C-alpha cells in the first residue's frame, strides 16, 4: 500500500468510523455468535499473495462486526464505561504515525515531557495535593499506565521493595526471604480482582477486609487486623483502598484509613479507576479527601473522561520509590541527559519497557473540551447544548421528567445528568415494589434486583442477555446476586434508559408469572 | 466535536500523517531540545473553556515535532526497528472506533477469536510445532502481549507457580516461602534488561550465564551452573534464552539448552523479540530449531513485521500453566460460555485486565502484504518492485554495488536486502582498517567500533549524537564500548547507509586527528 492509497483508504476509514458510531444504536448491542464462530469464516492460514484491500474491508462487516459487543452503544450498561471521543481518536492516529517508543527521555523527549505536563494538568483538575504534581513537587509526579491493574501492581511492588529495604536496615539479621514471607497487604472484600492478582504476582499475602453496610472499608476494622497481624509477627506493608468499587461503586473511608497507614508505615494506594474522573467536579471532590495520606493514586481517564483506552493515570508522592524498585540500566538504554536529574525515564515507572505516545490523547481531549466541557460531560449536559437535533427530540421527554422531579430540580442540576440518568433509573426501580435498590447510588451505577431469590435474578439476567436488546452484568454483594446497571456510552439519553427499564420490567414480570411469584403493584 | 467535524478533521489528519511520513527524511532525526523544553511552551493548566481545533493542530508542529526522535526516519539506526505500515495504521483507527475492552470472550468475541486465529496464522508462518497452535493443539496457543517484557514476566510467573505446586505436592513438609527462597532462574549476561527485571518483580533469584565468543549461551555452561545450584539445595526453575540479543543479535544455542531444561523440569522461555520476524523466511528458520523444547516463545511483530507497536506475539505449550497462575474470577467478569472449555478469556494470559483489539492490525497487515510480501520485506526488496520512482533513482547505485559484490550475488539474493543493507554496511566498515566489526552480522544489526580505546569510541558516538544527522546507540560487549548500527526504517535504502557511513567516517577521522592517533589507510 503506497502513500496515495493510504490517503484514500484513510479517508474511507474515517467515514466508516463516523458511520459506525453514528448508527451504533441500530446494531444489537451483544453479539449472537457461538464460541468458535470466527474460525470458520476465514482461512486457516495467512494468504501467500497480497489480497485486495476491498476484500479486507468488506470482511469487517462479514467477520468482525457480528462478533462485537458494542461498548459504545447506548444500549450497553455492562461493566463500567469505556471512554471514547473524536478528538481522542484523532490524537491516537497521530500517535500511531509518530510511532515512537518512549521508554526514556531520549527515545522521544516530547513523548515523556507532554506526559509529565498532562499528568500535572489532570492532577490540578483533581486538586491533588502539590506533592503529587511534578512541576511543583521536588519528588512526586504522574505517569500513564495501561490499566489500573498495572498501577496497583506497580504500587505494591514499590511498597514491597521499600519495606524490605527498611526492615533489612533496621534488622540486619533478617534475610530478604524471611521478610518476604512475613509481608501482608490488605484490601476490601469488594476490591477489584486485579488487586488480589497484584498480590499473587508479587508473591505476598493479601487479606480481605470486611466492610460496613455501605460496602466501604472503615478504619477500625483495618486497625484491628493490622494489630493482630503484628502481634503474630507479620509485617503489614500495603493497603489498597478503593474509591468507587466495581460491584457497587462504594467508597472506602480513606480519611480513616490514611492516618492508620501513615502511622504504621504502610503504603496506601488508592484505586479510583471508575470514580476518579468525577473528582474534577467540585461537587464530587470531597470524596477524594484523605488523598493527602496516600503514597500513590490511580484512576482511568479511559473510563469516564472521554480518552480512549488505554490511559490509566497514576501519581506517586515519591518517584524514587518506583525508580528504586525496578531500575535495571543497560548501556543501550542510557543517554546523555539521564544523570542530570532533570529528566524522567518512564521505563522505570512501569512493567513494560516500550510505551506509546498516549499523552497526545489527553492533550487533544483536555483542549477540545476544556475543563468546563469535561465537567459538563461528567454531568452529562453536553448533548443538550451541542447536538441540537437530539435535544429537540428529547425536550418532550424532559418536560415529563421535570414534572415528576418538581422541587428536586435544583439538586439535580448540581448533580449533573450522567449521574442524573442513574438517579432517574433508581427512581424507576424504586417505583416498582417488585424490585429493590441494593446500594447507594452515588455516581453512574445502579445496583438493583428483584425482591426474591438469587435464582430468579439469575434467570432475569439470563433472559436479558439472551434477548440482546441491552447488555449488563451482575455482581455479588453479601451473597446476593445483583444486577448492575451502569450508564456507559457517551450518547446515552433518558429515552434509552426508559426503554431499558421497560424491557427489564417486561422480562421480570414474565418470569414472576412463570414462577407463580406474586406480582406486586 | 460533532461527527461532521470529525469527518473533516479525520481526513485532514490522514493527509498530515501521509505528509509526515513521506517527508520524514527532511527532519533532523534526533531532536535539539534541552530537558524541560516543553513545559515552557504550553500553559501550566488545562484550559477552562474549549479551544479551537486549529490551535491544537498548529501546536503539533510548534510543541511536539521539535521534541520527537523520528523512529521512522531512514536516518534512525538506534535500538531496534519499530514497525510501521499503512495497513496497520488503518486497522488501529478501526480498533479505536470499536473501542472494546476484550478481557474476556464475552466482552467482545471477535476480539478474542481473531487474536487466537491470527496467532495461529503467524505460528504457522514460523513453522512452530503443532503443540503451540490453538487450532490443532488441545493445550497450547498464542496471545498478544504489549511488550516482550510482559511476555517474559508472564512466563516466569507461570513457571514460578508451576514449580511451587510441584514441589509442594512432592514435599508436603516444605512451606511455600521456603520453596520461594530457593528458586533460581538463568539468563545470558547479554539478555535484555527486562529479563532481569522480570525476576526482580517475581521476587526470585536470576543468575547470569556467561557466553561463548559469539556471545551465545551454550549448554555446557548452563548445565554446570544448574548442577552446582542443585548441589547447594537450590531449585532451578526457569531459563530465558534469547534469539537475537539486544547488544549484538547473538543466538543462544537452544538445541543445547532445551534438552537440559526438559530433563531438569525447568521452564524454557525463548525471547526472540527482534529476530523472530525473520523466521518466516525459510533461510532464517533454522535459527529457531530447538523451539520444540520450549514452554513459551515470544517475539515482537511490532519490531520487524510491519505491525505498529504494540503487538508482541507469545505462544505457550500449555495454556493451563498461564491460566492457573493468575485466575481470579469475580462474578462481574463471569459469562455464560466460560465453563464450556471452548472459549479463551485472555485476561488470564496477561498482566493487565483490559486489552485493545490488536489482532486487527495483524489481520490487515498479513492480508495486505501476504506471506510473500512479508518475506520480501524482511529481505527488503519491496521498494524495488513497488515504488518505481525510488527504484529508478537507486538503479545506478545498485549497479555500482553489484560490481563490488561480484559472485557473492547469489548468496546476497537469498539473504535478502534488509540483511543485505547490514551486510553492505559491514563491508564498508571492514574496508577501513581504522574500524573493526565486533560481532557476526546475521540480521539487520552491525556492531562496530574504532580500533582503540572505549573513550575514543564514546567520543565518536557523542559527536554523532550531537550532530543529529543520524541516530544510533551503543552497547557493551566484554567491557568494550561498541556502536550499534541497526537497519530500522521501512524506507531505509542503500543511499542512506552510504551517507551514514561517510558521516561516521568523517567524524571518526576528525577525532583521530585531534587525538593524534595514527590514521590508517
């Protein structure tokens, strides 16, 4: 493919992408394929001769699209959102063309430096303490990881290295492997699976901390466990607190956990993968209070801040903790400026060596939307102003909504609409006495279920999944099987969640009638 | 940015990318900026209001380009190649638009299934033993990792889990931490820094194995170390062999190492990050003999197979080894098909949870080029046939080259031109008795130096780096400071390496004269 063909095919691809995203609503959100479907649709070996590009692009609709779960469909309510926006996609195109592998400053200074400054911009948007901002702190700073899983792992490994060094300095008689075997870390029973996995990888024990009735870890519970473990000769060294857990979007009480960790010389990492984006809004920022106690903090702009995957933002109070844990420095990676103390070599901050120029996406998105635009998006008001056509269609629905809302209007206005959509959905659920809400609705996630057995809820989910009109996934809270309804797509509107709720209700009533359950209301 | 603007801006971006790559040769390959240059060029905080897209795109030339090391410039001879091609970029655009996060089969079946089949296609191109091919083996298969670093780490962690389980089964009196502390792994003194780092992360000892005079690890040396360690009560569990080391592109003798590992129940991982792509050519495939002894194998199509970063291909003989090492399975990630045994959930195969739809790049590239096209690229003959204009310009130079080559022509033909370019460069070096070649030239890398001190060679490299006409990095072989000249860009031609050699020679002569060294010849 020469450059002239690339110009032509690239422009066709831009149009294909625009068409795909504009009309995504028409596609079934969850694919109707059996495992192994794809192998039968394409040859079992690569072609020997080059193929015509037209044949390749035709196969996107024939082979790929039938097997896609459409994460950006407004009928997608599963997991948490995956961010997507046009400026992020443009920046990613540029990132691919530059194609630098920015493992060190010298490998492409712009790649490293823009990242440092973008993490400062974002840190300031979140009002992080100055110690996390590279431009003002002598010691801290930010980095883009691929995923929150990697951020948690990096934090745990840095903490492991730090505690081993400290213990060996104060107890020279202890061997590294003796210390290693006594290390213990803590996280909520509701933490993301990647936290437990980080401990598996790091080869250390991780204990699960139970929560209060809001599914949040409290200081007292942690303190008791730490004291027991210390009494048993163990060495507590790492706590991973979560702001916005995956099952129910619960917030561990970091104002209680932080002082305990600081006092006990325990590394506190905060994982706010989903909820972190909301902290750019003043009304949500109080949930981040206590961040000053943390050694490291991470959230995923690739979830809820319009920046396409992968872009997981991580800050550390003391970058020497990371660098010290992983520094292996062969000659072929050295460069003239690395000893100056002025440059950052991000390869010491992460698991992989190579890294793409991901900060371009942040730069394009922050500037295209502005802080206000991003806040508005979290509050989900952008479509109202920007997309007139849709706005017109929705006005009628909104009027009806406003009547219902009445005097709550002022509060709703402040809360913002992405959250409001969740709140609207919560109201729909609460208005039907066959259903119950299972966790406080704080951001864009609603946990709900049919009053009744786990089996009947499993049955409801199975039917929803089978019909493919909407897509959602379950979670488990205190042995209860629960349905998670997460507002995900950039284009989700009130009419979508109304339709989703009608659909869920219809299926639920069918099941209740089949099961001879008493249908209430 | 609405969809209409995206259509317009996207097409502009396609043209910008085409212009950038077409004219990349005119830009200085290595940037002339001081650490911290970028912070002064942009505001210290994100804008509150949205900015005009025109201002953003203008800043690409003002802020970004001055700080780019142009990895795809034909004047770039540093590290190893980073792959780049137009079909890969098109596929990446599509990947961004689909924007699925393919951690499980259900999260987007096409994403998982295309990956499995593409790794089969690629495995067959390499003539991997059937046990590594998912479609024919009951137990093995391939996966895309982000980087070779992650592949090595995953392999080491799987090996660690396996040996701990085996030792505990056979020695129930041993605790996990006792076993842990006795584990020992091995790799060449010339292995990539990420191998040592994998052991640091995994918390296990890694011993460096010395090499023969070709910088290759031999069976005897390894066997001796293993025996000594076993005698000392240690548990050898992991060997990482390298095919194509970073310093000199040396090939560890896997036909010797493999049987030892198999006999000793040691996991053998093979890292062929750079050289692996060449194994699709029959003439290079013998270097992969011994693969049948390996438990896992990895190379980077994002280096030398025209697929943009990141795309690191990894195969395992027994996928249960990976899955068993990392399986943490919360309800919100379960899906109806996972117990069927028919589906692959790649999240168990890797460090991160989330993953992009990277196999699209493989599919587009394999089909656009065909196996023959890819082989030709490795052999670097494509430009001759495809790009007529350039071909015309080069014909004169080639004729001169052909006269020099004389009867070697037949062999050169088989060897292919990317390697031939390296061979041509080697000849230029050998023709000047002030210089020496420091390692056998097998693929696209030439290790050379001025006969003389490390200091004088360091001085030569410093001057090359400072003048920014070409870019290369050093390595160290047996305490000697050496210059690495790697054929990197897709568009590198004979005229480029001729110009590079003239430039190097000129600088070297200046230094020799300044230092009052005796200039030979």
